[in-house]
C-alpha cells in the first residue's frame, strides 16, 4: 500500500509539473504573439506619423495614431545639445541651422567639432542663406547648388572651432570624413564666437515616439530626424552620362 501511494503521488506530481510547464509555454507563446501585435501597431503608427510629417507637412495635434490598432504618438522637439557618432570615410552628416517656416536662424555663431582619430580629416561645408531669403522646404521648390554661397574648410588634428556662422543668417552644415573614419565624432553649437556661452540644442531636430498596445503588452518605437525635408541639390554624389538619361 505504501509503495502504491508513493507511486500514485509521483505520477500526480509529474503530471502537475508537466501541466504547469505546458501552461507556461502556452502563456509565453500568447505573450509573444501579443508583443508582436503591439510592436506592429507602434510601427504602423510610426509609418503614419512619417507620412503626415514628410508628405503632408503636418504635426497632428491629437495623440491618436488614427489607425485600426491601439496606438498613440508624440512629436517632441529634441533637446540634445550634442551629436555623437562615428562617421565612416566618405560619409557625411548634415545639420539644418534654420527654420524654413519662419526663416529664422538658429542663432549659432560657432561650432565645436571633436573626433578621436586624429589621422582622419574632415571637410566642413557651409551653405549660406540670408535670413530673409526664401529657404526651400518641399520637393516642388528647386534651388540650384551653384546659386548657393558655399564655404568649405578642411579640418585635422582631432578638433576644430568653426567661427564662420553668423547669427543673422541661415545655414546648412555638412561634415564629411576624409581618408579615415572619424571615430567618436562630437558636434556642438554655440551662440558666440570661440564657443562662447552655453551650448545650444541641436536645431531643426524632432523626436517621434509611437506606442502600440495589444492585450497586456506594450511596444514603443522612436525616431529622431530633421523636422523639415532636406534642401534640394545637396548631394554626396553626381552621375555623369554622355547620352540622355531616360526613365
């Protein structure tokens, strides 16, 4: 009788343990499915947000993503005061020091550029607009690169101070890595020459966050990008052809 009771107890314990494992696996599988649905809701909201921003030039006032899934979005000005990245050779990073809607300059008078690899050279290019000059912000507004005043500088040694900007003008700054990768590149903007005053927030930068929900699961997607579309004509490459190009 004792062995029979122990045997039955062992079988029951094993059955309970196996059922618990199976139940947990079912719950985990369901949670993974719900997590995926929450993520795709957030991703769908992000696609809708990018469409509203780039195609409609609109920042929605409501937090509702206006899609079938449960989703909310936030459009926030990014208050970062520096950009830190590693810039591969022959690659560029660009900054819009202006506000196309109101033609307002960012008030920048100097720029600090620091990078770790001293053997890497940088090319800094300033494209200049007067403060009251029209600044293109949509694909239908053409501006030839040749018509823009451009100031180019070669930087080496691992650090540089750029005093070229003026607070009453609008700029696009492009930094390009030459010869070698510019590792741990840090760019900051200041309101006075020679890095005077407190550093300014990165101009024309927007953070979009979307949150998707499904059942008890929540997922978030975030994107940091320029508020306005890039200026036309500022390309990193040129295609040459001896004959007409046809689409």
